[in-house]
């Protein structure tokens, strides 16, 4: 089965499950997370209502069981149960592979490919927009709701109405540093003057990239650095990565584009 994804020393190609498959995953996660959050809140609220009510605890409990809990807890619990059964017992019902990739960053060629599906349903054609990586500009999107601001990363072609929305790869986040770290990651991946990023995902492919292989050999890097790592060390490494992300200096770096772009300020 083809998933249309590649994450190796040459291609960083991303695809997404169709809506039908995502729907069942959403049902499962919505039900599970909703029930886990609401259940302890319901217990605490139930006790508080009993103490505040003049009725007996038996009467209060019956009223809540009949009037409130079927909606407050029953709906997420039922969603969790249905999602779990469908995903684990009926894969043919819910799972469909992606019809194709969404985008690709090619380290070997330095090209970015954006795949379009407007003509796919009627004509079976997957359109491709291909351009050099250096023709794309990254920018941060910001959305607002009652809980605060959320930031995401977009990659916009400088001369055409073509862009990559990375929200499916890294969901909108309340920390600006995470989209900035993703942009650094993508730049480092496409920069053939240096090694590919040192993360577990790329461990099996580091020796296949000449620049990375030379870099690792010069520094005596263990080819199984991530694979042989124990759990405690791995957790420490992940924590250290997060600390580097939160300390990223993106906004204090010189703006090299300021000489060429009029921001209209």
C-alpha cells in the first residue's frame, strides 16, 4: 500500500489521510480526550451539587444521571467506543490511503514540489508546481480565539500563488518558537553544505548522504546513536531539544531581506 510519504536523505515528502479516515481518528480522539477531561470534573461537580442541594444525595444523583450525564459523559464515551471499535476491528471501513502527496522538499535537487488535486476527481490528473527552494519565503500565521493566539508556518512562493501550509505537519501552537524551529529544520535539511538534521527519523539514512556521512566520520558519531539510546537518555535528549527550541534566536537575527523588500511600514 502506497502512503506517498518519504522522509530520508533525499526527499522530505508529506501526505495526509483523506477526510474519511481522519474523521474516524477525530471521533476516537474527541471521545477519549473529552471523557478523560470531563469525568473527574463531573465527579467533583457531583459532590459539590450534593452538598449545595436540599435534596437527598440519591435524588440528586438520579436527576444528574437522567438529565445531564447522558450528554456530558455519554456522548464522548460513545464516540470513544465507536471510534475504538471501528479503527481496531474494521480497517476496511475507515482506512483509505492518501491519493497522493501534498508537497515535497528535495535535498538532492534543491527543488520544492507542490501537488494539486483540483483536476484529480474528474480527470485523474495530479498537477505539480516545481520551483527552487530559494524562491520560497517563510512566514508565520497567527490566529486568535478566546484562549489566546496560535502560530503556524507557511511557505509562500515569491512569484506565484503557490504555498505550503505546514499545519498538518506541525499544528498551530501558542509558542512562536516552534514554527521558527520548524523553519530552521527545513532550511538545514535543504542546505547541502551541511549534514541533515540529527534526529531519530533520519538515523537510517545518514550514511547515504555524502555530506552527512563525512560530517559524522570526522566527529566519530556512532551510526546507531539514536537506535541504541536507553529511555532515560532519550528523554533527556528530547528535553534538551525543547530547551533549544524555546531559546531560539530567530527574531534577533539580522533581516537579510530588508534590503530587497518594502514592508510598507
